[in-house]
């Protein structure tokens, strides 16, 4: 889905990170919580305010950026900077499919299956 950045070039080099709706209609910015996340940034060109966002909840897989060590199969939630971290409860975005343990900054493949698990 195509959106514009809330602030031009604020999402430059932020591909595969979670985004939320901005203040203006049709705008996005880095997500500030799992509950606010609407999708994952897939494309941003310098100087162009238009960005492409892969909306969450569409099924299949999507690439996201790990905030730290995440093992294969762990459920994921939002982490600072639009990244994802492992979590057992709360609003969960999906499950890590990439083999092995990821490190901070790794791009991982995630099964897009949002679910809320009470604490």
C-alpha cells in the first residue's frame, strides 16, 4: 500500500521496520507500539515522500528487523525503533521463521499472524 511519510526522509534506510499512521491522512511514521503498528515499510526513495507499506494481517510472510536475539519459532511484538522482539503475551505480530538465533539489526522472515494473548 502506498503512503507518504509524516516527515520527508524520516523513514530513509528504515526498510523492514514497523510503521503506524501519522497525524495527516495517508501518512506514516515509525511505530511507537505494537498496538499502533499498521504495517512494515518495504520501500523508500531519498527525497520522495511516497513510501510503500506492506500492511499487517494479510497472511504469508514479511521481513522485519530484529531488536536482539530471537530464536526460530518465537512470537514477536514491537520493539523500540520499529524493530521486533520476542514476547509471550500481549499484542503479537507473528512468529519468526528464519533459522537460528538472530542478532540486533538482522532482517528476519516473520509469519504475519497478529494475535493477542492475555498476560
